[in-house]
């Protein structure tokens, strides 16, 4: 495929055309010696991109932002955000660029976005760069999430730049090429609202409706319908995080998408020993974004979104608040429904088992998992083995065997389906020690561990004996574990 053919699918940003106030034209920093570290060939095919061309010098030029088609102008997006509860009025893409939009073969639109592409005017004193490890981390974890069926941004490629990035030590630099339904965030609306320009907020909301929720345009109150749709999408998303033990780690409002996709895999991790208070982020000292707090924080973030839409919901401020509060209240109902449905599948229970019984069983089980610090991922695969008659692998995890045996009897009386459980509960997630092992090796120039880990994660429900080490919890000498944002 020629350069022209390959880049023809990348077009200028509808976002920048519709909302120039939120888009700052900018260029990526020079990458003196780009070298491909990871390419998501299956994603490239879905996007209509030729993987062989992406590996070429011209393709690498696109992936680092040096060679974009004529007429396409990369932009840094402007947004605000509440970061750990504190409002920052001007954040924006400090080390990122929205290159343009991909017109995929199935007619969808996808953003092509760079991370680590150099300083922009939003950099706030940062260098705008990224190191190999954090960019590959986003690649690995987002691929794990996608394979688990959780809505997520996707990593198309990671390219080493040939530069050094100064963190605690000098590290090899890299750029991540990321794909998303869009990069609209709650923080985008906060920025627009803070300008006091109601027309800008309206245009942003209409852009979001056209991009993600076109049915809302037919509603009598389209902007309320937009809010309702985002509430539902985020409620389902966070329930899915909770069901697999995923901890986002930095649930700031600028990291909550309007599309309902997971974005920003900085200080994130999968929980191992079940503990609702688990925090992995090195900067979350108060545990604001702990595992158990994620549904609460999501609803808090959505309240901030609602505040930006109030003038569009109703001209009467008090009436607008009343309507928005009622809509926001449906988050809990949507979250509970998604969580109970997912838990029903995790426990292999039939639709005939009522929701209250499912929830009661789950609460009792989770309390025991916490008491005995049971590995969350492994346990549910062991529980499927118990559904087939062998209870010892599951029983071996508990300190209070009498209590677990009583729970087990209640559960088995409901005739759980082990095959449903195996299709629902992963064998492989991006376990922290394996991710760190792969990133350390890749930073040192060995991509073998990364490729082996990705092979396991892309088929998470299929147990393969040769991949047993990828199913095992971290060794005792690994912890305590902390993650970092990479800046």
C-alpha cells in the first residue's frame, strides 16, 4: 500500500472544526531515530490500516506525528479537571496530540492520538515526553481490558523515539499511538463551561451527541438525554472494572470519557488479594481512588458533568438542578443492575435465581475473600472447578473453612454452571509482577517477555498449561506494589 493510500484514511478533526476554542494546532516533537516496539496488527486491520506500511519509515513517521497527510492539522485539546478533588481550570494535552480521525472500513470514526509527543502550551512545566515503560504499560493493560470485553481506548503502536527521557534516571523515550471513539471528557465540558460561553457548551454537547449518542438528538430534551446516556455508560463501565478487580488509580474528571471507554492507564493495576481498600497509585495517599470507592467517585465526577449542562437542561436553575439530580440518581440503579448481572455470570447462576439472592451470596463471599486475602482472579476459576465437583482448590484459600463450606453449600444448591463461569472469569489478567517484568525487559531492549505476556492476555478465558505462570499471583517477595503516572 502506498503512503497516499495508507494515510488517506486519516482526515482532519471534526472536533477541531466544530470546537476550535478547545483545539490548539500543534506539531509533535522530532523523533530522531524512530523504532517500532509494538504494533497492534489486529487493531490496524480493523481500522483499515496496512500493518506492513505502518512498519515502514513513512508509517513510523505517522505514528510519531512527523508525517501527517496534507490538510490534516494535529491539535492539543483543552480541558479542565478535578484532580484528586481539587479543580484545575487549565489542564489539556500537555504531552499529547490528536492527530486526526480515522475513517474505518465499517464507517465508524476513531481518533488517532499520540502520547509522549512533546511539550505543548498545556505542559505546565513538564517535558512533554514519555518513557518506553509507561507507554508499553498502556499498551499491555488496554489490550488486556479489550480482551476482557471492557470498553477501552486501544493502543495501536509504541515507537521508541531515539531520545532519552529524564525521570529518576535517564530512560529511553517512546510515543504511544492510541485509538479512541473520541477524547471528549468530563473535563472538556468543565473547560467549556468555565469560559462562560453557553454557545460553546451547547456546541460541545451537540458534537458529543452526534459522535456518540445520536438517538439523544431525537429526544425532547437532547442535552438531558446526553447526560442520561453518559450516566448509563459510565455506570456499566465501572461495574465491569469492579467485576474483574481493575483499579483505575486516577479517576480525575479529565480521565472520564463521554463515550464510556476506559482512558489513561497510568497508575492502574489489577487487584490480587481481595481487599476493597486496595490502592496502587503512588500519589493516592488518602485512598480517594481505592477499589471500593470507584463507583462513588464515578458518580461524583458525573455530578460535575451535570453542573456544566444545567443551563442546557432548563432555563430555570432550580428546575435544572432537580432534573439533573434525578437523572444522576439513576447511576446507582444502572450500576447495581450491571454488577448483579456480571456477578450472576461469575457465579454461574441461572436467570431463575433472583437478584437479591445473587447479591446476598456475592456480599457474603466477598467478605470471606477479604478476610482470607484470597487472590481475586484465581479464586473464580477455582470456584468453577468446585462447580464440577472438586472443591479443594477453592477451599484451600480460606482461613475460616466452616464459614466457606456453609457458603459453598448454599451456592451449589443453586446448580451453578461451570462452563458459564469459565467463559466469564479470566485465567489471565495483566498481573502486576508480570507487567513489571515485561516492561523492565523491554526497556533494556528485550521484547520477548512483552510478547509472551500479550499472547496470554489476548485469550484471557482459555487456560493453557504452558502459560501457567501467567495465571499465578505475584510471589511473596514482590510487594508492596506501587504504580506511577509516568510523567
